[in-house]
């Protein structure tokens, strides 16, 4: 029985010598362990899985990295976060061991200076990390790329995003009401992670556009709001659909921040078929849609459309907005039926905001 799959982790935990260095918290025999974790502020408002030594040790089997390896300095407190700490929070979030490399890479991505997690927490805007997984790992761990892709129901999608947020909360100290100052927030801040449907896309993937090969697995961290549905059930040509999508991106932004924000488009299978049938590639699509993402500077001046103060745009004609300093990220995902796509507006980009970050996933 010593090699029985159900006993290996238990025996290793008891007799193999613990590799875990985190502080143990002893509970009384009659304590409810779930309520005890709520009382200590370790949860995100939902029940979590108790991170026993057995479960954490099993989680660490999902990576080849040493448990005491430093992963990142986690904002806002810039606390040192090891692989073990990420594993603990991954257990609490409901992850399987094979998800751990994705969680580790996502934590690294959001803790970069470019992503600026401290600023993402501190802003009163309703934004948070949105994670897009590309490459072979997505299918290997069973991530959803289809029906309800931006919603619930898939363990990998839901728990990976949740684990990253729990690391920020429990290790970095980024709790709502403290450094997290969002006026309204959105449910995606509980954890927002999905994978691109590369197998059925006529275009190169998001990660390929960002310089990685198709054989490499990656996580892209994007700071965004909640998704906004784009409905177009009439367009039969790529030109018509592009006008709809361009207007949706334009409408999702504040004209006062016109030249300082990023956005993400999630294009569904039925919509992307318009471009497949017409032979458009990703480059052609992005070139065409940019022409529809413009603001008339003279139309948003003082006294125009009820605005009291002119934004920082010149008055001489049309200027392309938002994407001169930022990016439009395009991802293919969603269920096979339904002429719907989604736009996700971003936060301020550049030195004072956040920029998308893509990192390669290592075992």
C-alpha cells in the first residue's frame, strides 16, 4: 500500500520530512476550519479549501521549481512570495496541481513594474487583472475556450484567476477597503482567466502577435473592466462588422481619456467567420478597425455634448484615440452559436497606468 496513489502524498507528508516553511495555524478540535479562515480574513468572500500540509505538498508536485524559490515581490506591501506561498493560495482557490505553473507565471506577470498591480489596486476605476492563456497548456489542463468562456463553470479558468487574486490579497495585502479602492469594482476581480481558441482561429494567436511561437505556452495579463457585449446579427461582410466592433470599442471608453487607454476584443466564432470567409488576416482587421476608432476633437470641446471641460485633444480635425499610446488586444474565443462578441475596456496605459504583459509558462 505504500505505493498506492491514494496514500503516497499522505505517507510523504508524515514520514518524508516536510519541505514547507510557512507558519502552521493550529485549530481547536471543534473549530469549523472554513469559518476559521473567514474569521482570519483569508478568503475572498467565498469558501476556500483548507491548505493542509498534505494538500500543499501535493500541489507542489505540479511544478519543477523549488518550493522556496522567490516568485515575486507582491504589491501593495511588496511581500516576498515563494512558490510555496503561491501553492498554498492555489489550494485555497481550488486549483489542481497541473494548474500551478500557470498560476506562478500569472503572478509573475501582474507583479511586474509594467503591469503596475499596486496602481491597479489603488485606482477607484473598476479594473482588475484579466488573464489570457495561449499555447498547448490550455488544452492539456482542460481550460474552456468555448461556450460561456468569460463566465463560470470551468474549474481551470475559475480557479487560476482566483488563485492569483488570493495571492495579491493574502500575500501582498491587497484587500478591498484597504489599498483596493475601487468605487464599484466588478465580479471579474474575483478572478478572470480564459484561454484563446487557437485551434479554430483563422488568425495567429494573441501570444504569436506578441512575439511567441505557437508551441510556447503563455499568460497575458491585461488590466480591464468587465466585458461589454457587442451584438451584430445583421452584418454579412467584414467591412460592416468591423464598423460595429470599432464603434463598440469607441463607446466603451471615456472621451476624457481618449488617448490613454487600452482595450481587448474577444471575437466569437460566428463573427470571426466573416473574416475567415473574406480572407482577412489579423493585420488587415486591425488596420481596418483603427479607422473606426476615432474622436472628433471639435465634437468634445467645451459645451459640446454636455461636457464641461475639454479633454487633452487638439482641436484641428480628427485624431485617433486610445491606441496611439496603448494597444488593442484581439482574442478569438466563445461558443459556436451566437453573433456576439465582447469588448473589454482597459485602464490608463503608460508610466502612470498599466500595460499588457505576456510571460512564457515554465513547468
